């Protein structure tokens, strides 16, 4: 008869052996995964200093390249944005009156993903034979090659029809990465120059700062300075809308005279970097890439998703890394912020339209340019602030408090403009 004690020892032996084998296999798997991650890419093919084709870079980084190609995808609209290239003037006809006399009253489409940047700028009705080459500055990696070849000033002075219109490559790897080290870098002259004027040396930026700087090269407010149409960021006095306005006032800049009110106007571009910089995420050290290009796991690898898009399309990776609430809760918070901003933005639009109509009525009644000067100045101030929000691609989410303050001031200036014009009407009627 077998000894029960021997059976017990035999069972312990087999359990121990199985556990040892299991632990060994687990350690081997972990080691292999770490090695796989450390060796990615396994074979590095040199990339030329001026290589503008993302496909060539993708031979070294196939996962990043595959996700980058998805920027071609139209996922349809989000509540206030998305990648559907619809005509905003049809959906929001009030824009035609707000931009009267400016090309944005003729064509104003929702922007698509980075893949489409070069295509969309070529196709817009805002471009013609007199368009300076400056307008292509952020739409193609080829810009970096030609700026070096032609010189910055000559690049801007050229005509779009002669240079940029012939590009066939859009935004790509060269725009953000050093082809030798793959490190993030900024090369656009306007960003570097603007930061230098603010006393910031971008070459000393941390990697986390660079994860926003590479976006800040293009997602900004800008203007074409002087006869040479030199691309310039109006940041000398700061990044807030009030500081930008003060810069333009000192310089005496205008984009156009409003066709209806006659006010000297400024068209805001897409001040995402400026708006983000005043928000809680920027102050907490959260970069643009953290939310719009979050890390993801591909097997054993941790890679940056290069499908650049709204975090609302990827709440799990973009938001829940830091915020431990459900996707429904987080999406609801964003919706609340954006709904309130949109409601206030519409109120500011209505106030500005009332001011435009009042100025026109006063002018038609005989008010002089000198008499209308104050009302027009207030119209300019109001619309500059409204457009700072309307042109920015987050419907206020990048900085909710600052955005609502900006819109509140826009409403105030618009109503003051309206009152000034209506007061003129009374004076004209008395005379």
C-alpha cells in the first residue's frame, strides 16, 4: 500500500514544477516582448534630410505610418467639428454677412485631416493668381525644402501659382521629426521667430513642450506682414486675444474693410495653440499630442497614434488615461462646455450683426466716416473676439473660462457699437 506521505510530496513536486515552468515561460515572454520593443524598428533604413514622402519614413515605422494614413478617412462630423468637408456658408449663412467683402464670404469649408491639407488649399475659392506663396506655409513638407533652398523672404514673396500650387505632398513626417534621430523638432520660421521675440529658445524645449510646439507651428493666429507678405505670429505682447489685439492696434493692421459697416477688420485664423495655452490642460503639463495623438499598445509596443483627430473619437486612450470616469460621463462634460460656448457664441454673432445693421443705417442716413469711427472700432473689437472663438477648433474646450470671457467681451463691444451707431441716427434725424 502506497505511503500517503509520499503521494503528498509527489503532488507538491508536480505543482512546484508546473509553477516553475509557468513562471519561466512568463519571464521569457516578458523578456521577448521587451526585446521586441527595444529593437523596434528592427532594421533602420536611412531617411534623407529632405524626404517629404511619409511612405519612405513608414518603412522604419510601419505602425505609425499606418495610423497616419487614416487621416485620409472621413469619420463624419462631430457636434461642432469633424472631418466632413461641408460648406459652412450654407449651414451658417450669417457668416456671409459677418465676412462681407472678404474671401471667407465666398468659400469657408470645414477642414479635413492632415492628409487633405494640400488638396484643400488648392481647391479653395479663396486662392487666385494674386495669392502669395505664404498661404502654403503649413500645408506641405515641401515648404521646409523650398524655404531652405529659396530663403524665407523669397519663399513668401513668390506667388502661390508659381510654387505651392505645384506641390503634391501634404503634411508629413518631415514637418515634425528629425530624419536622423526621429526626435521632435520645429522648423517653421514664423514659430521660431515669434518664440525668440518672446525670449523663448525652442532648441532648449523639453520633449513634453515639443509635443505641443510641433503643433503650434501651424495651429495658430497669424498674418502676412508688409509688402513681402512675411508670415508673422502676433505674439510679441502675449498669447491672449487682448494681447494680440493690442499688437495689431500698435502695428495698424487690417485684413479688409467690412463691405457693410466699413470697419477695418481682422480675420482670425485658427488659434488653437493660443487658446490651449490659457487652459487647465496646458497649465497641468498636458500637451496637444497627449490628447490628439495618444499612446496605444500594438502588441508589445507603445506607439504614438498618428491618426490625428478629436479626442472625442478616442476617449479611452485620450481622456481616461488621466480621468477615471466613464466615456459617457467624459463625453457629457465636453458636450456641456461646448453647448454653453456655442450658445454664447451665437449671441455674440447676433449682437455683431445688429451692430453692422445699425452702422449701415447711420451711414445711409448721412453719418460721416469721422462720426462712424467709434462704432466701427467697436465692431472691429467685437468681431475679432467672436472670430477668435469661432475659428478655433475646440468650441471653447481648450480653455472654457477664457473663451466665455472672450465672447462676453465680444457681446459687450458689439452692443456698444450698436448704441453708438443708433445715437448717431438720432443726431442725424435731429439735424
